[in-house]
């Protein structure tokens, strides 16, 4: 543990987290392959549960929050459709062609967590132009945020990079109510990982966040909207939706800062291709 309260992992612990990250990657790949019109979100949840069971992993999300004053999350995945930003509950909802689906997955292996999310449009037709733009902007912003991580940098560097990428892409809303986070022996740890640069004098002074050191592992997860970024929670106690009913998109990866660079623990290739495209160092352990 660092002096800032951030859990710093040893190389062996990062390698254990890579095992959890690969389970998440496998589950997301299987679920994306199963997405089609007529499928229910409950059926997709079962696909992820099967992948985790075969791998001997436990779902991070199932029962999450039960120790708090609200019901534990009832699914293996968070499956959020259209105006649902995050934490959508799997159930009997039937997916239709053109739906925008966010798939958020977490897994635990030997006590270490991995967490990632991907958004897709339900086929078979290609997404509408504005939806394709939202998908590309969110994915690109995530990778720019990841590429901003470096030893002796600050957590705020992620937010600056994410916001700059979003502003270059178009007039998308950046959701502030939900941010990235540290991850390791718990799914959510310090520090919060913002998706915007610090704004205002007080935020600029206080909002730089802890200094980054090798062994820091963060989940970087921008959420963008086609309209207002303001959200509210539904009566189920979990699902967050946009206030104006606009579409929302979510991408996420768990990334480790190693002595020589970056290792994206929830990407099958470790993030090598995307990091190379941005000139960021790929450095698996």
C-alpha cells in the first residue's frame, strides 16, 4: 500500500490479475458473439456465467452491494440498453435490432479482480451514423486515457486525455456520475479515475490525484452520451439512465502500470496493438 492509500501490486500479483483479466476477456468475447435480435439479457448473463464457471472464476458483480443498504446486484453482468448508462440488470428484456448494448463484466481469480466493458449494436444491420460515431468516440477516449498513464504521472492525466479525445471527436456528453477506479483485491479501490480534466481553480489544485508508480492498477472507463450526460437511478436501486433519454455508451479496461510501460490485463493481446497506435509503451510482465 502506498502512502496515498493506493494498493500497489507486486509483479506476481499483477500476473495473478492478468489471469482474472483474461477470464473477463473470454466472457466478453463469448457474450458479444451471442448478441442477436430476440436474445434476452438473462440469456447473455448465462453465457458469461458459464465461461467463468469453466475457468474456476467467480463473478465480481453477483451479490455486490449486499453489505450496503440496498439489494445485492442480481446478475453476473451489467447489461445496459440504449439510455441505460451502467448497472443494467439482466432479465427478460428481449434485444431488438439496432439496440445499443453495454456489456460490463468482472471476475475474481484467487482473490484478484478484473473488470472491463464493451458496447455493441445489435445486428444484423450496421449502426446508424451517429451511433457508430458514439461507439468510436468512447472506445478511442478509453485508449487515450490508458495511454496517458506513466510512472510519476498523475491520475488526473487520464481525465485530461479522455476529455481531449472526446472533444476532438464531437459534441458528446461525458458522464461525471460514474468514473474509473483502482482495482485489485477489491473491485473498487482508491483512487477514483476521472473522465474529465480538473475544472476550476480548486479542482486544479486538489484534483490532480495521487502520483502513479509501477504496480498501480486502474480501471479506465469513459461513458459518453448523445445528449445530456446527466443521469438518475431507477427504482431497482441499480440501473442508471440518462435524464433526457439519450443513448449512452461505455468502454472499460483494467490496466497495470509496469516499470517499463503498460499492460492491459483485460485485453487478449494485452493492449499491444492499440498502445502501439498511440505511441504508448506496451510492457507485459
